[in-house]
């Protein structure tokens, strides 16, 4: 799969998970420190809308709906369309919080963020959290290039410090460990 297909696959995985949620799931804790499923959903709507706005060079707007699933679907579709615009991947775009970067990095970060949050949701719901190996492998390779500076990792940064995971662990575990999550959460 190419980068745009990987990104859309992560969005579709999240949309499938969200479509199965009931009201009782919204208060469940997630591997994202201090976040419930509801807060994770809010974050994903805001971030995806922000990435779409960054790709378009516009200011982020509010959610398209009070219904989180509808709002996320609208943000996902807007991001997909913006990322697929002719020549976008060859441009520079403003990466939210990090300034101008190659547009490919913007799409890659969006893909990794959405895929790992799909893992977070799966763990919160208590379902098999193993991600598709092709998606997880691609995300892991991309995340290995993330900087380790305090603006990227640690308290108040987008990612926690990596969690030690054996090199021979499944790629999903290595991916989430790299981004500061314990593969055995909540243990």
C-alpha cells in the first residue's frame, strides 16, 4: 500500500470501531493517560480536522457535527481529499505544532496517530488489539524516525517516552511501545 492508502486504511479501521460503540463504552479508560474513550474520540476528531486544515492551508474549524462518528467521518474525508489533492505529497505543509514540513511527513504522522489510537480503542474495549501487520509495520518504520526531543516525547508532548518491548515481539507491540504505550495495558 502507498502512504495515502495506509492513511485511509487507518481511518477506516477507526470508523469501523466507532460504529460499534455504545454509550456504556464512552467512559472506559484508554491507554492514553487520563483519557476515556469519549476523550480519545474528541481528540481524534480535533486532530484529524486539524490535519485536514493544515493540508488545505486553512484554520481549523469546529466539528462538523455533535455526533462524534459523523464529525470524525467528515474530518477523515476532508483529510483524505486534501492529502490526495494533485501534487500535495510533493509540497510543504504546516505540520500542526511543528511548522513547515514535507507534506509526506504530515500524512505519515496522521496515519501513525490514527492507527495507534485505533489500538488504544481496541485495548479499551477489551478486544484483540493486534493490528494488521502491513499497517503496523509501516507505522513502526515511520515512527522510528520520530525525534526524541522533549517537544515530541515526554510530559506535555505528543508522545510518551518509549516503553521497552523485546525486539522479537509482534510488530503491533513494538509500534505501541515505541510510542510510549505498554502492549500489556492495563496490566
